[in-house]
C-alpha cells in the first residue's frame, strides 16, 4: 500500500476474485467486473473490504472493460453486448 509516497511492502487488500478485473467507481461503491463474468459491488471504503453484492453477468469470459452510462452497465462477453439496469 502506498502512503506518503513511500512503499511499505504490504498489500492493502488481497480480494476474493482471482484473475483480472475491471473497476468502476460509482458514488460510494466500486463495481468490480471479473474476467470470469461476475460483478462484485464493493463499498468504496479505504479502511476495509466490504462486499455488498455479487452477481453472475455472463457464463463466458468478460475481458473488455465495462461501461457505465447513467444507470446502465454495458458488458461485452465473448458473444454478446449485455445491458444491465442498475437502478432496479
């Protein structure tokens, strides 16, 4: 974790998701799209990791970075462009 420009040699957090992930900060949450098709909704909290929800977005890989447009989350998996309405 980086503090005051110095590296202390420790990880700030080692999360539950393996592989690669794309992050979007949306207000007081962070949307974490994993490369295996899951969406984690995590509290934007510097002091602790709090997973608020977890959703399966796709059964295939999701390598492209998602896009948040208003309340709509656009996700590209291996075969489709998917749209999820986060306001519901």
